[in-house]
C-alpha cells in the first residue's frame, strides 16, 4: 500500500508509471521502507496519440492551435519568461488571442528563453511542436470534462487507505487538489505541490472543481483540499509555469509557501523533490510531525 502518491505534470506522454517511479524514488527513498510505498498516479498516456495501422487512412492530429485558452496561457508564460529573462522580448499589450499569428510570435519570443530552453533541452529542434503539445494538454484537462474525469480516476485508483502524503508537480498539483477535494474521506495528512500554477487566476484558479467561494470579505478563496492537515507549496523564483508563487492569497494563510532555487532547471520535478523544504514536508507527513 502506498504511503506516498506522486502525481506528475505535463509532457509525460512518452513515459509510464514505472519510469516515473524510477525518477521519483531516489529523492524519496530515505523516507520509505520499500519501493511499494511510493505509487505514481500516471495519466500521461491519455495525451499520447494512438498508433496507426500501416495502410490505413492517416489521422490529422492538428497543428498549432489558435484557441483562446491556449493563446492566453502562452501569453502568460511569455510574460513570465520576459520578467525573469532579458533575452525574451516582452509581449505587446494587445490580447494575443486576437492577434493574427500571435501564437507563432510568442513561440519565436520564447525560443530565446533560458527557462524553456532548459525544459526542452533534449530536443531543441522540436521546440515549437513540444511546447504547443504541452499547451494542448493543459487546455484539454481544464476544458474537457470527460478527459478530466479520466485523469482524476487515475488518482482515485492509486490513493489507498494508508496513503499519508500526496506530492504533485505542475499541472498534477491541480489534478491532485481536485481529487483531494472530491474525497474528504481519504486519510492524507500532507499535500506537497511543486511548481504549481494553481494560484493563477482566470486560467487555473477560477476554473477549479470545486470552484472557489467568497470568504467573509467577498474575496474568492479556494476550498481546502479534503483531509489534508499540512499543505506545502514550493516554487522556484524563475519558474514561469508557477506564476503565482504564494498561495496564501488564494487558499488562505495555512498554506506554507516557499521560494527555492533550482538552478538552470527551474521547473524540474527532481530539483524540487530534492529541496530541503520538500523533503521536510514529506517526512512530517509520514511521521505525523
């Protein structure tokens, strides 16, 4: 039975639960008696294009999307990248979604970003295609209710009665949050979010399930995630995906929010897992400390 459940983020369509466990286990092994005590709620395969029988009709998987949601998310990343990297020209004030060729313009600007160069360092020639694929994954989870249910079902099938810690990276933090909210009967003590975009209003926060509610002052406030006692959110100052570093304004003062330095790979899940803050949060969740 898994004491810790891990939930990955975008860009994992060419991995599986086994490869994820191999990557996440080393930073967490010191806390666990055996590999069976870490389970990975893997959903990346839901974004992988199916194979095609040779000789069958080709399937059009589409090119660069001009959907408003993807364009606005891309613009937010562009704005975030330009704020931390002088090599990235800032976006214009006009709305990207309504600018002809706006997506291509943003992709060209982001090709100069150290953050995105590190994220796609293995395949720089495929930068545009992979970045657009990641945008599409985010859009599909946030806007496609059927896919959302499939992804959440993966988490629900992985969390067990003895699971005490849920660790989630990037988009996975939203997946895990919604699963925890839907299952207050779970006995999860600690929720650790790494490089999370969950506090970004309009694109993520305002679209959560359950939706935010108004507090006593009329300010939108996210629901507390189920049975969780301690929520630790960790973000690198240069992480363009985690644009809202401090979650206290959106989820209340009980969220412990930390800024860390992951070096050149600001959004990397392993860099996050090896921080002292993440290690301490996992340890406290397992010991009840």
